[in-house]
C-alpha cells in the first residue's frame, strides 16, 4: 500500500503466489484503485476467480497446482503399487492465462487438462 501511495504512476502489478495475490488485491481495493491498476494474480482458486469476475484482477496465471499434485500422486501410485516407472523423469504441466471470459471453466478444468 505504501508503494502504491508513494508511486502513483504504478499501473500494473504481478503477483508470484496465491498469498501475494490476495494481499495485492486487498491493498488495491482499500486504496480504491481497483480497475485503475492492472493486477495479474497467480493460481486459480475460488477467491481469485471471484476477484477476476469483479474486475479487481485483470488476469490470472494458472500454474495448475491441482493438476501437478494429481500427476505426482498418480506417478507415485503407479510406481509403488503397480511397479511401473514413469515414461519420463519430468512431467510437464503447461500454465494458462485465465481472463474474465474463461474464468467459469478455469476451476473445473484443472485436473483434466
């Protein structure tokens, strides 16, 4: 909040974590700067989707944390129970950009994408 007051020419902020996303949104809202300062949040969760729909957030970078956890557990299960090694030592999960136009599907698509 102090930086936003001290430097009124700040026009955009990116958050690198879900926790910082909420703090960033709270600060901008309390200073009545929602919509004036473009905010890009991190990770999709119900609160961040709501902030996106309400115009506080401009976009969200979704790292698909649920998908990452699902794939890790699946690989662990397949190895410990079935004795199957993963096809690769690296499992990739591509991030996506969530905007107001695709926010409805963002939470529902986390495991399947």
